C-alpha cells in the first residue's frame, strides 16, 4: 500500500514515531500488558483500547484506565515499568518502510521533525535501532511542552523550532490523538494505517 501525500507545497514535515516511522506498537502493547499484570491490574487492557490511546502520554493512559475501571494504579510506577520492559525490546523494532523512505527523501531538502508521545530515550532508541536518528535534529516529546497530544503544543513547538508557519507543515500520524492535535495546530495531516508496512 503506497503512502499518499496531499498535493500541496508543504515547507516542513512532522512525523510521529511509534506506529508511524517505526513499527513498535506491537512491542509497546506487550510491554503495557506485562507492566499492568505486574501491578496486579484487575482488568484486561485490550488491543483496541491500546490503539485508541496511541499518541497519549503513558501516565495519562493509566489515569484513563483508572477512571474507567475504578482502580488506583500508580501512573508513575506503571509508566516506569512499562518503559523498562519496552527498552529491552528496542533492538527488535523495525522501520515502517514507506514512511521511513519518505523521511529519507525529504532529508536535506526540507526541515523535518519528530513529535512523539513517548519519552525521549524511547524515541531516540527506536530511531537509532532503525537507522533513522540522523534524519531528525528536532525531537519533541511531552516533557518539552505543557500538554501532550491531543493538544497541539508538540506540533506547534516543532514548527517553531523549524522556523516554519504551522499552516505550511504536514503531520504524519498513526494515532487519533495526533490527528486531533494536528488539526488544532492548524496543520494538515496524513493518517498512517496499521496496514502500511
């Protein structure tokens, strides 16, 4: 399945990382279920719920699960354990071919950035494992802004650091929260389906 880019003279491009540039989502899901099990979560975190939360900060996902299930899991310790489990599997991560190839085709011709809901160490690890790290001098993660996706903050900061107006940027995203964030930032976006591999 080819990557379809809107016919518009964009001046810069912003990529999500997990599920967009790198096919890490199945490994993230395994890390989530393992971390929740180790915290004795009395509910099942379904794959459907996991993909629906794509792009959100991990701690916000735990808070959402607590609210839904009436539980009191510690967002920080679940997040830290999940990150620890995932970090061990980073060498297994593969690039999403069509998106990675598109990013490589832009390198040196347009400003490009990553804006990801994951922690910076995770993003850098995944990009390094897939040989993409040198393409992205600008990496925006939730700690650099007040609000993560679906707020527009990360995309707006990426545009600012690239020196490009938000309306001239295209966002590539696999998460609904990222698509909402792009729209709120005044940017066009391309949804990257799970079938694009």
